[in-house]
């Protein structure tokens, strides 16, 4: 809902004598207050991010309902002497919200402190900044009112001089393009204009030129410039304003130069009337929308993408009470401010179109479709990794949960792996901390630039790219299956073991293995001990195997944020006799060294990728594919290992973030038939080993704890057990 025109006009008429006689300082304060009021109208619907240049300030205004790709560069009015960033953000927020497009405001330097050509130089710098951000000229529209309307025309003249590409179009509102003030309507509309006077504009013109530059200079008064080659222009002007003739002459000169121009004259309206968000003139924003659609293309299309090779199994393998989810969380030093986090999430999801998605069903395959807006943050009321109904995955395939000082993100595994999930969480945390505490956080250590468009290499299916020509064998022996009493209501028991990172690293060095290899060997030892206890007969025992995911980005130059991991499964056959920890370390170390090579992993990728390339499978209906993949998963996926042990390693974040984060955790969900899984992550000086199960008996946790304790490692434990 906008403002009534009659009310606004009466207020302008009342203040006109005061404005005409005010000092420049008072005028500036009044204009800035107007901008703050305008911004407040759209505060809930627009996300604001300030940006600093060396000589002036700018700001991004991103609508929550971002319907269009591209950007508007907005240059505010104020006679080149008034208007700070707060004022610019006022109308910028209106533009962003009403047009559904992001707006970048540039609060260029003001006269008389910084006379011509400072404003033109700053406008050019802002335009170059958008180009450097990855926006093509055809994705940029310039918009300005009053002096800003003249400035966008001057910027185009400057781009012509420099042989730079023009923007897609111009939206000029009551543009001031003739600083000689020679238009006929200065006299004709002198009494009708409720806001401007000729004397005031001549004062502004003198301030801007500083008495050193001719007011007929084209970059000062674009009306006197060569307008050939200008992009399409949309002009708005009030029928009662003294600058009416400026706009008429500009429109005619554009047409004479062979340019496309449309002029809208609003009867009984005043200077820059569009800024006031009038009830009676909401159709002007519809005109802007039509103009943007024509010069920049239609409304933004949501991305969609095929599931990567690893992801295809997850929708098919789901059960009634189980989906393959994993969880990453950060415990902060203070209670989470949920509204601020929601705003941060609104920004972050736009940066991750491969993660901020929903699962859609096609005829032959499932696919992922980008969600139009961020999901609502949920309070965490129960245990981690509560079952996510498939209907929810079809709406949004991840969720953000908050409990006191903890922020958790739970992902459907078809979206990404632990590496991609960690980048998402760190980027979300960076945006939250920036908004909550005003800290500047650089885009390093896995934190992405939140306002940058996503890079195509982040969205690639790296399995398809790096599949080899030779396939690896799938033959594996069935592993020992852990068992116990199922939790009847789907409850997941979580036990976290905390080990000093330095001591664990030293112990691994002592055994001549990596930390991951040592923990895998220790887990195998624990399972062997448990099996020996439960299965006395050695002949009836099964091999003990731990599935260890391998991040393939260390072997291949992939920047994908989707799934890109394979696995190695170290094995110890307990029928052959007992194993010492040293023996298990050698087994694991040998197996990892033998299989974690580029050639071997390329062959493993090929085995999976080539299967989906079989012509008959491509045209097979989805329901048949699902049945077949479910059968494969039941016979291969869940039977070939005792559990999964995934180590994300040491979490690195920019130094500015560290004081605000107390702890991080990584939890992977249990499978339908395998009751245990283990996620490992290192934060600061502590390794957090998160063991989760869907059975009541904590036997494996006890055995694993005993092995670590026997190794001489100090271990602390905590549990949500009921």
C-alpha cells in the first residue's frame, strides 16, 4: 500500500518555502530522513548489504522475492549536493521490492566538496564493479531520478567515449539534464511545482560545476551531448514540475538520434513523484517491470539439474521411516538470534542453487529444482536427524534448525556431500555473524562470497567429467552385521566422544598412519571384539569392514558443491584369527594407499557412470528404475560394510569467525539395515567423534571407547541416551 497523492502534495506545498531558504546542511538532513522513511516501508521484504569503495559508499538491496536476474544500478538525485547512502537505499528498496530485482545503490561524492567530475567518476566505478561481479552489460539497467537521471545519461556518454559496452536500458525519473536551466517549464510550472524552484536548481548547478566547468559540457548537461547509440530509455515526469521540458527535450533528442524512448507524463504530479510510492501511480512500477522484461529478458527461471551419479541411489533407497540425511552444526558462544539467521539464510540460498533445491519426479529420473525462497528456520525439539518425510523433500531437501546457541543444517544426501555441506554452513555462518555483529568476513577457507552469482563449475556433476574408460570390479564379501533392539519410535541415540586433537595426531604418527586410518583401525578393533563376544564360533563370524568415504576433490581439480566422493572399505576377516591394533593399522594403511589413487578412483567412477549410460536404462520408466536401484542398494549398499566412518577433517574458517564459534559437529544418519554410523570432525584442539545408532544397546560405543582408552588417549563422552 502506497501513500495518497493528495496528502504528499499538501506536505510538499507546506514545506516548499522552508526548503527554498534552508541551508545546504539542513536540506541534506531532511533528504536523508526521507530516504530512511522510504526504506522502512520495504524493510521486511528487502535484504540490505552495504559495500564500501575507496571514495564513496554503496549498498546491495536484494528482494526476498527475487523474480528477475540481472541488476539495477541506481544513482540517486539531490542536485548533486544532497543524498547519502541512507537516502539512496530508500528508493532503491522500493525498486528492488516492486520490480523483484536486486538493486545496487552508489552514493557518489557530493558537491560542493567534490564537484564535477567526481559524480561521473564514481558512477563509472560502480558500473565497472558490477561488470567485475560477473554481470554482463545486457544484465544491467541504469536508474536515477532528478540529478541521478541526468547522471545515468552522463555515464552512458562516458561509456561511449571509452568504447565500453552500454547497459541494457535506462530508467530516468524527472531527469535533470540541462544545468543551464533553459527549459520553458521553469516559467510555465513555477507556481504549479510544489517542490522545486529555479533558484534552488541554479544554486545546485553552481555547486556542481564550481565555476570551473561550463554548464553546457555534455557530461554535466547530457541534453547537449550526442545521444546516438543509447540503449532503450523509459522516462517518467510529472505534468506540474519545472523539469518537464528537460524530459520532453531529452525524449525528442533520443528519438531524433534513432534511439528507443518512451515517455510517461503524469498529470498533476510533481518532481520525482515516483519516489513517493503513490497509490495513484503504482502502474508506473508495472511499466518498469514490462521495460525490464523487454530489455533484460523475462522473469528469472529457477534452475533445475539432474541428480549426480552418487545422488541417484538415494531417492530409490529410501524407506518409510528412513532417508539418507547428514547433519552439520555449529555451537556459538551466544544464543542464536533467529530473525537475523533467517535473513542470513535468505541471502545464502541464492548462492547455492545446487543445494537450495527440492526433489522433483520426472518420467525417467528424479531431478533437482531450485526453490524460489529460503525455508523457514525451525526450532529443534527432538533428537538429531529426525525423519524427513518424502513430501518435505519435494518442497525443500534441507532444513535449518536452531536450539539455543546451536545452528544445525540437515541435508538430504542427494544434494551434496560433507564437503559441500560444510561450505554451505560456513557461508551461512559468515553471513549471520556479519549481520549479527557487524564483522567483516573474507571469502576464504571455504566461505563463499554471498552476493556473487554461483559459478558453473560449482554445479557440475564431476562424476560424469572424471569417469575413466576402464571399470572397477564391484565384487565384495558381505560384512558382519551389527544388531540390537530397535528403537520403536525411530529415536536415534547419539554418543559423542571428544579426543584432544594433538594427542590423537601424535598417536597416529606413532603407528605410522593418518588420523583417519588410526580411527578406522580402532573402530575395526572394537567391532572385532564385539563380534567375538556375540559369535563365539570363529567359523560363523563374518569379515569386519568399515566404509571410509574419500573426498575426490583432493585427486581431481573439481570445485563442485555436489556429491563427489568415493569410498574405500578396509577389511579384516576374523575367521583367520585375532588382530592386534598394529596389524589393523597396516591393513587400513595399505588398503587406503592402494585404492586412493586417481587411476583407481577414476575406474570406480566409471563403473557407476557407465551403468546409467546403458541405452535401455535411459528410456526405462522411473518406477522400474527405482525398483531395480533399491534391489541393488539392498544387496550391495547395506551389506558390504559394518558401518560408515566419515572424517571431514579439520574445519578451517576465517580468523574473524573463530571467536564466535565454540564447537562444530558432523553426524551422518544410520541406514535402514545398518544400525550404526560415525561422523568425525575437528574443531580447534578437539576431535569430535559422533556415533549414532537406531538400536538401544550402546555396545559398540563402549568397545570403541575402550580401544581408545587402551591406546592411552584421554576421552570424554556425552550422550543423548534416554
